[in-house]
DNA sequence: TATTGTTATACTCTATAACTATA
DNA sequence: TATAGTTATAGAGTATAACAATA
């Protein structure tokens, strides 16, 4: 039975609401030691070193806001600033050991929270989730 | 083939990351006219009228913060305060027509954004997503 | 006396505009 | 002259503590 427009809209709404609810629960139930916007920056730098300007664009905040956020994270010992030898204007940010540890611990806690919620599922249900994840990842690439 | 512990942890991580990525995209790509925390309050009141105290608890903010947020939304014409006849201390908040219109327009925009991303999928893929939504909704009830 | 909500005050996050250093 | 980043300043969100009104 092919999907009608109404059924597809309903599915879109269900996917959106479930994702937002799950995301909210993850944020609330395994909070990091730093504020959410600060943690988001740490994760970006954890994936790869970044300049303040790149981070401001990725986080959709102004450069001055990112300067302040970065200052806090440097003061807290999670980030370090390094001069870029190829362009004296830029300053590359990297994680300290404490910063990497914080990111990895928080990610582990969140994955563990999610894991406990998937433990009671059947293998068929887990396979459904795996397929859905693959589909959504593909959809979000566009 | 039954799921190993490692495979289940990987699945948990994939589900978590996909949900957070999707949620972030929705938030960024179809922003409301009011700030996110304000919109969240409007949605709560849209579902049912609420007192400031209930909203503070639902949103995990302090009562004074909620007072301020509610003041902004009342001033902007999205909420109205009404006295509770059964308890003079409480003040029940309800949406104005403009508030309801804003909530419904934003929800529609977000669902439409999601819909456009699901349009290219096969019926089998859509059915996978529908099953995944049902599974996650069940998991989140606990 | 306990509860609901608001006001007082201080701190943090955000933005725009202005400034410094480098390209 | 343009770009990367920071500082200056102001506006908005948040919290704790104190207060007002009601139960």
C-alpha cells in the first residue's frame, strides 16, 4: 500500500517529534559539566582543530560570542589556543587532555543512557532502528 | 544473528547521534519568530493551559525565569494571564489567537521541512522509519 | 505556616560596532 | 583595502534571595 500525502506528512511529523523528544531527553538526563553551547564547541574541536571563526559559523553565533565562549573554555582548561604559522591572524584551537576526557566521558554517558533504553528490544526491533538510522543519515546528507 | 554488546552500543550511539543531528537541523533550518525557549513554552500552553509554576518545572528553569519569559510572551501578544477562580494564588496562562497561529505555523514549517526530506524514499524505507518511530516512542515512555 | 508568583539583584550569553594585527 | 580576532557596550535569559498574596 503506497503512502498517501497525508500519511507521509504524518510520518514526517512523527519522525520530527520523536527526534526532538529523544534529543531533549538526552540533553537533560546526561548533562555535561559545561553548558550545552560550550559542550557543542568542545565536540567540534574534538573532531578536528578549529579556528574561532569556523566555530562561530558552525554554531551560528557571532564571532564576539565565540570569543567569549572560547575564553571560558580556555580558562577552564579544556581548550588551548595556538598561533597558525601560515597566517598570523588566525588562532587554532585544540583540546587539552582534560577537554578530550570531558567530551569522551559525556559521549560515553549519553551512549550508555541510550544503550540501557535499547536493551529490552528484540533483535528485529534493533534491526529496524539500524535501518532507520541509515535512512535518516542518508536523508540528512542532502 | 543476535546483537553483541558492542553492536548494541554502536547502535545506541548511532541512534543518539542521528537524533541529535536531526533535531539540530530542524531547530536551525526552520526557526520560529520567538526564541527557542519561548517557543517551547508556547507549545506547552498550546497543548493545554498551564500555570507559571508548571511551566517552570516542565522547562527546568526557575520560577523567576519563567515569570520573565511569560512576561515577554504576554507583551508580545502570544499569551494571556487569567485568574484561577479556585486558587487566587495561581494564574492560568492560555494562548491568544496569535500565539496559536505562531505555534501551528512553526510546527507546519518544520513538518514540511521533514516531509521534503522523506519524499524521495521508497515505501519500504518509509515503513522502516514508521516502525523505528513506534519503537523509540515506546522506549521513551519508560 | 506553606505555597504561588513576582520583584531585586547579579552574572552569563548574545549581538552590533569599533578596534588591533596581519594579509 | 580586506580579513581574523578581540574589546566595548548594551540587551536579554538565568539564578538565588527577598517579598506579597493566598491557602
